C-alpha cells in the first residue's frame, strides 16, 4: 500500500528516517551507536522521532564559503 501524505510523520521507520535526513541507513546506525539518535519502540518496530532527527540536522555545522 502506497500512501502519500502532505507532512512528515511524527514517527518514522529506519528507511524513512534516513531519507528524511538525506543520508543512508548505515549512517543512521552510526548515529545510533554514537548515542546521537535513539530509536523508540512501537510494538515490534524500531521508529525514530521526527523532532530528534530535526535537532540532529539543525546541529550540523553550516557550509561556509562553498557555492
């Protein structure tokens, strides 16, 4: 079932969270092992909270001097 919504979900499975951050699932695993991002448990699924992903993205350094 393909569903399109007009807003990012509050909770995301791994693939969606990686896509949301424009990164790979491997990088998401690295961030988790470093304690930067902590997945939550929803039933038997591992999910990531959008606010935590946003906080991580906003903590990244600015790209200065490149065009």
